[in-house]
C-alpha cells in the first residue's frame, strides 16, 4: 500500500490511525504512523506530485476529447454531410 493511499483515506474519510488499522489490518500501527509521518515531512513533494498528476490527467482528457471531436468531424466529412443541406 502506498503512503498516498493512506493519506487519501485520512483526507477523504477523516480516518484516524486507529481506523486506518481497522480498515487495513495487514498494516501495523507503526507502519501507519511511519507513513503518516513521512507524508507530513514530505507534504510539499506530495502536493507538487499530485498537482503534476492532475495536470497530466487533465491534458489527457482534453486530448482525448479533441481526438474524439476530430474523429466525429472526419466521420461526418467521410459520409458527405454538409451543414445546412438536406
């Protein structure tokens, strides 16, 4: 399990370390506290990484939408549809 997954659970659900242990019994309390401490010591790096990841995903979505739009226009042109002609 990644540190970011634990931190996400804390932020999303407000889980305490004890609740994290209940939800993820394969993790010891020491591992949970260590992961949370690591996050707090490196929070800025996590935020930078999260921001970069979000920007990358947004770019991928925009590109996919543009690709889909282009594909629709290409299909319309292939079948010979012209706007305003019936």
